[in-house]
């Protein structure tokens, strides 16, 4: 089959401008011939991820360092709006990148810390010990990531911290039942009850 011949662009002239509509078939053909097939794209992406995967541990360690630095700032100057935002961003970044970087076991604990920081109406009521427990748990999971039982340990830590966080949020938001209902945390697993 002979390839379609390029068509001239369609040009419409107006009083103060021209609208040029290119031949979309020609543009599409040029784009896909330079990119390759879906299978080629997937294979290239997988090769690129494989090359980068050796860096994933370093990147996750950097995220943990950023989380720990935010925690240290909270401990040094209290939980202000500014350093709360930095701590929340660091926890949220871990939650968001953990799956991609191969550290999905950290996600429940990072999510629990995010919930604590997002849904507590009076930041001064958050125990620094509870923040420490979340940060230390995330760092331990990352540090011990190669252990065969890391998933079990992470599940136990994450579940316990989530339970404590949810009990705290219920207590702190007891005067706002509609808010509590809106932020109700679904169980982490189908068999678990809140």
C-alpha cells in the first residue's frame, strides 16, 4: 500500500489574520514514525526504569532525610503553620513516590502522618511523640527494606499508628461530627474494622 501523499495545509484568510490548519494525517504519521510502536515505547520505558532503579534507594533515603529534617524543625520551634506544611509535604511526597520507588510498605504510615497533620484542628494538641513514631517508623521501614519480613513489620507498625491517629482525630474533632463523617478513614484492608 502506497503511503498517503501529504496534503497542503488549509489556509483561511481573515481581515486581520490567517488560520493555517496543517494536514493532521501527515503530522500524526511523522510523530508516530519518530516515536515508535506502543511495544517499543514500553520496552524503552522499562529499560530506562531498570537503569534508574539502582538510584531508588538513594532517592527514598533523601526523602526520609527531608522528612526527618522537617520533624527536627517541628521539635525545635513547635508545630507552626509553616513547619507543619513542610512536614506534611515531606510525608505526602513519601506517600506519593513510595510505590514507584519500590517502598510501598511506607505508604500506610506516611498516609497516617498526613491525616494527623491535615485533620487536627488545633496543631498544638498533636503529640511530638506521635510525630516521632510516624517518622521513625517510615525511616525504619526504608532502612530495613531488604528484610524478608519487612512487609509484616510495616503492616503492624502502620496499622497501630493508623489506629492511634484515628482515635486522636475522633477525640480532637468530637465537636464537629459532620467533619468526622467526611474524613472517616476506610479500613486499610477488607477484614479490618475502624
